């Protein structure tokens, strides 16, 4: 656990006691802070009975508090906690801001912050893997792995590698990353932001918090390029990255199968640039690239049943993230160069109208199986372009896809939607898909996260 004298004798409220909130409350209590905590769920409050005051901060006069810690899942644009806290002149913060405040009391270290719409999880996990392969102490946290405050502090010279969503950046004000990296920006989470420009500005704040650190920006899309240009104008020129940098460095051919595909060339190029900034040589980097195992729910190979490969890409929660999965499986020339082979399970809670970048890869789709709240929308959009089956549930989609697929085909869950219409999160959705595949096909689960395919 990360604790700090910076919190001693200060008063904080913590709203929401799931993973990051519970870790924040534990770290604050262990640091000697006075803590008020609340969660609607009795089971979440139980570990804190008798250890801190349990009351909803919405019911409190917050005069004298240092801040209110909330989960990144709390929508600041609509939840009443935000205006309630702001009327006292207090910040609404997250666990990443607490980590930033604790940094001066930790052994000397460096922090890498990685943000972007797509690819940030793979880039974070890959950077962490390369560092560990090179014998450098590191942990990953933020929007991936265990909450950062719940982890053991690193020894001197360690590197904290943080995946940072826009929601987490919105709750952070003093995180001065030694290296801050941006993968890309495409429309996402527009239910939480006034418009796309506001969402992009949230990502840009990661670089505005830097004092002397290095900014790395993949400038292959217009919004990212605009951020890089503004940093240039401010006299803080970033290192600009392109997917082709991997070829230029002679590292493209050493990638593990988990880093296949053009989208992963972008992810790997950014991870390589980060590791070079941290002082690793290309030999150390190549070793890490070659052994990277991939992530669960990101192009995860569940199994091969009767020559049909089942892929769990539940983490593809928008069209821009699902499109690379569709691009990864073109017709197999060895079987039939003109025959598409993807049986695409798509749908969930929609984030956008239309097919987006997925429309460019429909020639790879043999059939689509629409599910969830967005199922009817996708069925209407795909009608006349690919064979479409309206399924509603993932279990039905898997069953019908398994019946239709032939050896050499791919059954792909890449929903292009959020999961919240039917599942708590994309992980629960991906786990359900795995279970359905194994129940319906009798597959023993020969594929797992360590054997995953092209991650994004």
C-alpha cells in the first residue's frame, strides 16, 4: 500500500468503495487522515465499520475538508456530488491525484502516464512488460491492473506505468509525469462531455500538468496532431511518433503474435519510444516485444474448436476499437481468397450512431450477429451489406455462429459498444462469452490471455 505523511490529520471524504475507492480509503486511513466514506452497498461499507465515519458526503457540510475522492465512473456532468463539493471551494479528485500527492514521500522513481481513446491498455501493459523483462522494477496501474494506491511502493529507480482514462485525468490536477504519451483521439464518451472538443481537451490536460517531463504524441490523427502543435507553440515540443517508427527501428519483425496488426504497430511504436526515453537499449526492447503475452478481453484467443477460432475482443467498446479486429482476419487465400470468414458478434450499449471505421472492413465479415440495446440499430445498418442475424443475447449469437462457421472461420466478439446494457463491465461480458463458447463447443479452453492474438 502507498501511504504518505501528506495526508496525516487532513480530512477527506470518499464516495464509492469499489476497487479504487476502497484502496483510496485504506491508504488515507493508514496515512493518519480523518476519513468519511460512503457506498450505497452494505457489503462495500462493511470493511470500514468502526474505522471511519460512514455517511454520504452529500449530507455533510464539507467546510475544512481537503477534498472529496470519487470513482472515475461518477459522471461529473450529472452527479450531484460535484456541485455540492464545489460550493465549498473544494476539489473533486480521484486516486491518481492522491498518488500524485504521495510521490514526494516515495523512493526516487519515474512516472509514465499513457492516455488516448484506443490502444492505451496494450501500450501500458507492453511498456510494463518490456521494463520487467529488462530487470527494471515497475508496476502498472490506473485504468488497468490493481489500484495504484493498493500496490507496494517501488524501490529507488522504479517506474510507475499508468493507463489514464479521460475520467481519471478529470479528477487529477498535480500529476507531473516524467513521460506522458498519447496514442490517438477518436470520438468516445460523448455522454460525459459537452462535445468532442471537450473530450479531447480532457486528454490534453495530461500534458498541461507536466513541468519538465517529456511528451510523446502519436500524431497520426488530426486531434492528436493539434495537441502536438499547441505544445510546439508553447515552447514544449513533443516527441512525435508514427506507426512506421517500428519498421524504421528494425523492430517490426520481432513482435510477438499478440502484437500483430497495424493498430499494434502504433501501440508498439509508442511503447518503444517510452522505453528509449527511460534509457533501455533496442536489444532490451526487442526481447520484451518478442515475449509480450497480450491482454485478456483484447483479441484474446479463447479456443480453436473444429478449425474455428473464437476470439474475445470485449474490450472493443467503440467502433474505432473494433475496426482493427475486423481488419485482422481477411479472407484466407489458402482456403478461398473471395470468401469472408468473420462471424461478427456486435452490439451492446451504443456510444455512437453508425458503423464508423468498421464499415471499411465489411468485406471480411461472413455474417453479423447483433446483440443488446444497439442490436436493432446494427441490424438495420448492416442489412443488405452482410448476412445479419438478430440475436439479442450473446449466448444465442455464439450458438448460431458456431452452427454457421466452417474450418478456417473466426467467431469474433468485438462489440463496438459499451457493456452496461447487459453486463457490469466489458470484463464480465468477455468472461460470459468465454463461458458460452466453451459450453456450446465443448472446447477445453486451450487459448487464454497468455495466448491471445492481436491486442489493441
